[in-house]
C-alpha cells in the first residue's frame, strides 16, 4: 500500500454456497481508495457491487461463503482480522449506510437511543453527553428541530429523514471511510439531490473517503472522482470519471452511458442494453459480456480477456476498444 | 367443614353448594383459583423463558439450529397432555412437577415461534446496520432481536397460560396433578365425579371457572395479537 491509500482491495474472490454448489459472485476484484477520495462502484443488479462492499467489513455469513484475496485497511487485512478488532473497525473507522432507510432503523428504539448506542460502542462517553452529541449530529445532517426529533421513533419520520438519521449514525464516530450502498435509490429525486449534497458536504468537512455504490450514472457524474465498473462479478473498467463519460473503453460502460435518457431529445423508447447478466453458475470461455455486446469479434468468444492497465490511469477489459481508442497501455 | 352439611345444593348459606365432606364449593373454588391460575402463570413464564432461550439460540446462532429444532420436533411429536402425564408420573404428583411437566410440554411451540420471529428480524437491515456499527452478539440479541420479537412471544405466552389451566385441570382430574385435598379446580371436579348426577353443582361451578379463565386468556391473547402485530403498526 502506498501512503495516500486508505483501502486496497486486491484479488478479491467471493463464492457462495448455493443449492447447486459454489457460485462465484465476485472474481478477482482489485481497486484502491485514496484518502479523502470518492470512488464510485457501478454495475447493474447482481454484478457483485454490494458483495464487494460487504466484504470490506467482512459481513458475509462465514459458513456459506468462501473469500480469498486481501482487503487492506491501513496495512491490516480485514478478511483475517479477529472479531474484536473487526468490531472496533465497524462503525468506528469504516461506516456504512444502506439502500432502504425504511427498514434500516430499529422500530422499537428512538432515534436518540440508536445514535447513543453507536457512540457508546466506540467511545467512552456518558449517556447525557452522548445525547447532546446525537442532537448535534442531527443538526449536522440538517434535520430541523433536532432537539425534539431526537426522541421520535423511526416510524414518525419520512424516508429522507430516516436516511439522514442513518447518515448521522454512520458519521457519529468520524469514520475515515464511508461505504454508501445505493444511499439514494429508495428516495425520490429531489430528496436524492439533497442527500447527495449532504454527503458531499460531510465528506469535505470530515475529510472522509467515500465508496459510493450505485447503478445511477447521474449520481456518479456528480459525486465521485474515479469509477470502477463491474459486470458479472468482474471489474471491467476503471477510469477517472471524466474519461469514463468522454471515452468509455468498454462496450458495457458505453451501454450504461447510452441508457441515460437525454433531456433535449424526445425519445419514444428508452435505450437499454439488450439481454441480461449471465447465470453465476455458468462457466465462461470468452468475455462475459459477449452475448450482449454489439462490437464483438470472433476472438471475444473463445479467449477470456484480462484487465488491461492503461498508461494514464485506469484499466479496461475490452482489448478491441482499447486498441481502437489508441490509448497507451 | 361439617359432615351435616354434606352435598347441600346451592343456597344462601352456601352459594355454590357443598361437597361430600361438607366443604363450601365457593371457598374451595376461590382458594383453587390461586393454585390453578398460579400454575397457569408459572407454566406460561417458564415455557416462555425456555422457549425464548432455545428459539434465539437456534434462530440467531445457526450452528445449533438443526440440533435444537430436531429436539423440539421430537417433543412436539407427543401430544402435550400425554407428555405431561408421562413427566408427572416420573416426578411424582406434586404441584412443582405439574408446572415442570406442562412447561416442557409447551416449550416447543414457543421456541418455534421465537425462532421464526428471530429469523425474520435478523435479516432486516437494522440488524445489519447494528453489526456494521460494531455491535457484538449480546447487544444484537438483547437490544435488537428480543425487543422486536416480544410481540408474538407475549401472545403465545397468553395462549400457553390458558392451555396450562386446561391441562392442569385434566391432570388433576386424572389424579396425577396436585394431590388432594389441595383445592385446584381440576381436583374439585375430580372429587365430584362419582356423584355428578345428584350433586351436579360440585362439577358445574369449577367447570365454569375453568372455561371462563381459559376464554379470558384466549381473548387477552387475541387482543394482544391485534395490538402487537407488526404488520399493523409498520406505518404508524
């Protein structure tokens, strides 16, 4: 690991025990997150984004999961960390927020109870002080009338409010890395923008790194500096965000960008990528995207492409696009 | 208790009549309520606690799941009353052994209900969120899993209460409950069995008491279920 790296995932492979044997959900995924950097992890449902994120905090059920590779956080491999150290890491150094704010708060505890719980898990802090901190945190995530709202039960809050509470809980112990697993997917568009703005402000203020998982390239364009695109459990492209939009070096990335509906043209039909993700049990002889690719050539069918590192940073798994683009390897 | 008042029908002196020893049925009934309801409550609490332990153990710590649940299946294969008769027969006819026997007999249902509640709750995002926040097993069980599975547990306990009152009466009636002359409701009925035609009041009134107590607990259970059912209060 270099000194400005916070987290490095290398060669991560995750297999789950399914009904018909082991299936590979994530294969040989590598990327790193720098200090104060925002990384986007993009891909359609089932591409392995969430599995990758859950691996960072070692949250998989041990008996039915096989994980190999390394996930280094400040030189420690979170995949082999003892349970106690792992608990200290979770919520303290690395925090996570989830997709559905409706179900990610405990319905029988008040907002205050839940924030205080998180604080007391990681800091030696009295109940009354923790309560004051909880109110400060709610103010920080811009919940109006925080002193009163802190004693509400979750069911009295709207979805946007609950997501703010989740964010308040996540940043309670000033984590160095925030993993946001589709934080805005369950919210409507205006609330989405507010939550994203809030996240960006907090990221600057607390100098955190953020791993943002999403399938929404609009969110990516606004929020992150670097994008990792996943398809069928593999990284298929990694690029600085501007390069990805200007010159996507994988047909799948191109497809995702094309699928963003343009504002100024009246479209009868929205563009999509035809076909669907291959079955996780399938054994691939060629490129995993080949069945849906419009630019395939015969070699795509019988040789598995490896990730090509590019000279100006980033990488791609499509040799044809890289060749055509003239980007230096 | 006076022999000259044997088998008196209900009157102003003895509102519910007297039994074969000249004892007032009303006072025996009231006294018996202590025992019958006490046994019902003890069984509900004891099987509730044991069922919760087993249910949480098998729902949350999955390595115990199949072992514990197969044991519960084995217990459940016996009709509750048969199992209770067997256990009381082994432990001897005392109040304590009735409580233990009935508790064991009703544990499997409670354990299954707690387990199923735990299985649903542990997959919710707030449990995941608690793990991500760094909570350990104890905290997750006591602060997150148990309070959220309390609803079905309390409902089940109120039903066990009423089953236990009925089963205790049945055991006493069969002569393997609390030993006479202890006035449990089942005992009073059992004692009136031989003269049920002439002295109908001996069996009728404790029978009514048992029915009312069981009905009351069932209604309480139904009411609690309506109040506590999570599906009805998700969007409060």
